[in-house]
C-alpha cells in the first residue's frame, strides 16, 4: 500500500460522514463542492457506469424479485449477451456497407 492515498470524490460524498471515514482511514481527499467544479474532470462516463446503464435497459433486471441466485445470474448473463450482440451489430452496420443496404440506424 502506498504511503499516502488520495481519494477524488464527486459532490455526492461531501458530507460529515464521508469526511470522518476518510480521516479515520488516514486518506486525503479532494471532494467537489456545490457550485465548484470537481477536482478531476472525466470527459466521458466510465465504462462500468455505461455498461450498467445498458444493463438497466432491461426491466426484468431493474425489478428482479427472484430469490434464486441461479435465476438472477441467468438474467444478468442474458442481458450481457444482448448488450454485446447489440454493440456488435452497431459496429458492423457502420463498417460493412453494400449497395441497397437498408439505411436505418435504429437497432434496439
């Protein structure tokens, strides 16, 4: 573990509980404050956040009340396969062209 750990957090973590926990763990922190830009700006959403947003497009995952872990795993694997397939189709549509190819961009 490095000698000092610096944590960069967004505005959602600007609370007394977060400050107390960071101090207790011995970390230093840069937390964005309301009305002030964040210390580190990211240009795009993180890959994990984007993937979770795509997975949440499937209502069964958002409202999953299954108690069996294998059923929940099945729905997660199915959603991951569909997200991957949809991305492959989108990339192939723009890469491979031929005369008379349909011009629709809508792939859901």
